[in-house]
C-alpha cells in the first residue's frame, strides 16, 4: 500500500539531487565533475519525469486534494475582474461552500461560480470543507438563471469531495436539488463552460457541471464515488482506496478516453499549486478559446448540441439478442 | 460410519424440504408474523397483517400496473459490455453474469409498452436483485430511449424506482447517466408529456438525484427508504444515531419532497387519475 505521502517524498528526493548538483557545480571544473554533473542532471530529469508524468491515479487524487491547490476564488481573482459576489438561494440560506457572482471576462460580463474549500481550520469550517448543502446547488442555479435572463455566459469551477452526507442536507432534499440542477442546466439558453479544477466528486460535482464544454485540469479527478467510498463498499475496507482509484478510471486521461470530457488543461510541473499564476494563465487561454467557439453557435443549436453531447455518453452496451440465445 | 445406506437417501430431499418450508411461508420483516406466501401474493406482496410493502420484482411490477398485466418489452437485450474492465473482489463481468442468471434480465430495468387505464403508456420498472438496481449505461440508455419514444408518441412515462444509485463498476460513465437522463426529462417536460416517478424501497444515490425526483408528480410506497446519501454513510460521518423514520417515505412527505404516499393497492388508480388530469384521453 503506497502512502499518500509518497509523492511528496519523491519530490524531496528530486530536491536532494538538485542540492547535490549545486554542490558539485561549486567544485573546480574537470572532466570528472562534468561527467558527474551530466549523470546527475540526467537522473534528476528522469526522476522528475517519473514522478510527474507517470503519476498513478491515487497520486493524482492526492494532487487534486493538495491543501495548497488553487481554489475557485483564486481562479476568479486571477482570470476575472470586477467580481461581485451574489449570495443566497432565496429559499433557506447562503451556502458558503459555493461562491457565485457577476464578473468581467476580457471585457464581457459573465457569471462565475464554483465550490470553495477553505485553507485554514476556521475557513474550512466556514466553507463546510467545500461540500455544498441543497441551498448551495439552488443558489448556483438561481444565479445561472440570472445569467440566462440577461444572455450572459456561465463559467463553472468544480472542486468538491462529494455531496454532504448530513441530516440537514437530506431533510432539505439534496437529491432533488441536484436532480433539478441537472435538468435545468441542460436547457439553459446561454453558453456554459465547466472546468473540473480539483475533485469532481459525484453528484455534488455534476450538479454544476452540465456544460457545453467540460474541461479537466491535468491532475484533477472526476468520479462517481470517492476511492475511499468505493473501497469500503466493494472491498469492505477503505484501505483499498488506492486500488479503487485505479479501478474507477477517474483521471483526466481516463475521462477523455471514455469520451466524457473535452479538453485536458496541462498543469505546471508538479501540479497547479507549484505555480498558480501559470495555471491561471493556461486556464484563462482555454476558457477564452471555449467561449469564442460557443459564441458562434446560435442559441437554439446550443441547447440541442448540449443535449446531444450528454446523450451520447455511455454507448457501452451490446444488444445481446443479436448473438446469444433468448433466455426465456 | 454410515448409519444408513446412502443410495437410499433421496438426493434432492434436503433441498426439497427447504423449498417447501421457504416456499409456502414467509416471515414479515416488519411485524414478524408468519404469512402464507399465497396470501402475500394475492395481496400484491403487501403484508395482510401490518401493510408492510415487500419488494417486488420488475416483471411483477409491470404486470401489476398495466391493464390486464399485458405489455411488450422494449430494448430487452441491452447488456453492459464492461467498459472499464472493472474488477474488485470479483470481476464486473462475473457479477453481471450472476445477476443475469438470477433475474433472467439483462440489466436492472425493463421497459414495458402497454396500456394504463386504456391509455398507451410506457412503464419502466427497476430490478433490485440486479446488482442492487444500480444504474449504469444500459439503464441510462433504456430510460433515454423511452423518453424519446414518449416524446414522439406524446404518451406518458412512468418509472418505478428501486435502486442503490449509480453503478460503481461503470465509474464516471454511470455518473454521466444522471445528466443524460435529466437532460432527456427536460425535453419531455418541454414537450409537456407527463412523467410520474414512483419511488419504492429503497431508492437512493444517483437515481434519487436524477429521474426519481423529477416527476411532474413524485409518489412513494409507504415506508420506503429514500435519500441521496445512505443512512450508514451519514451515521459514520456525523457519528450519531439517526432519528427514527429518517429518510422514510413519511419523512420525505413531511419535508415536502413527495406529492403523496400511495399504498400499492391504490397505485394503479392513482396513476390513471393523475394521467387523466395531465392529458386528455
Ligand atoms: Zn407485517
């Protein structure tokens, strides 16, 4: 069982090697040290490649959950201007696990929204660890309807462990809230660009992810259930999470291969948290490209196109009548 | 060691005995009374003593609802091709084969095309014995095809849910079925074609968080467990015992999530009357 810390330990070893390299470079030049430098450099490159481009699904889960990973408000601040937050679902409360608001995107008014996790303990509690309750989904849909009314595009940023398993969330009908969002988002008459930035955790993620375009950051994950949840059900032991992470096929590459997402946005070496500015720049470029493309699609075609996009998902079955005996 | 000659012992006797006792009687899970299976069947699998609603298989359900119990089955042979090559303690393919053998169905839902109160109607019923009634690509596809057919024919759709939610063994593909079906129901709604959702014990996870909660009218059988997160997961998270009756039909009705709780005996007349309201005959 690989420890989640493995990836950080491997990075430690890269840093170790780099320190050694600096030390050697400080020594007097000579054939001997030059050869050593070349060898060491090659080894550093190899280790880096191994660590960052051959990450296991479980390691990607760890990166997606990295405590320093940029969150929705970081992207809003970097990519958009004039953000005005809009609060409340007009039904029950303002859910702090979801942030929504009007903003400016390269000169155009747009609606932005997403789940928001907290950094320190106080913020984490305030944001309910980024897990929305029904009022969060309802707030999100409320602002999306405002965007539709005024013909403004919508950008959604998804980063959620999963829907909140609590008595209050059930009492107020989180299943209904998610279902309602799925149906309504599918027929909103404005462009919707969705990006999975961290954890795309089941229904809690999908509730704001029915878009014309769905992107995933390179090390984000998107799954029907958390690897821990899957492990405790299928293996009756949460310790099998690493195995479950592979079995669930939850990485950006997997989702792309299965035809469930559109674009994988590359992350800076070592993950988005290693260079948040660079991450925001790449994300910004992709969002501009997506919006330019969607703005050319007439509104009536837009909703048909969105329907067809999801309608095609999961053509993974066979018509057994074609080649097997009738069972009854 | 043998006290008797083995060949004299009828080979099937033990099994037969088992079948005989198990076959004639059953114990009600609610009132613990012993009930004749014949009485139970005659009473639509509802306990004659305490009204506890036993689970009903998908075929039985359709027979119970359609006029004269008659229907044509559509898309009967759609089966999963295991897109993820998923394997946990057992392979998904093996689980599928087992479920297919046990139920005689290819997946966890069947589509019936027939008449309800004389009105052409599609009714889909889920099968809990098929991997917990879980929803993967086949369930998603069959529901979408039913929706599309209902739009063309302008005939109502009824789905009777019994499900643990999305099917883990199809990963994100099963998650996307929630969006796919909900988008389809958006079109059915735009077309003003009736959709009634009937929730039965249990309906949880992604099924509740998609079509089961999107009926023009959502109704449930008495005492059904209905929710998104399962009670065990909630209990583990909040580390306290859940209140009695939590996530049962009566609790959902109280919290405004259901239009009505309908006794199995009243289900057919309820559906017919509702459809009469929604659509001219
Ligand atoms: Zn009883």
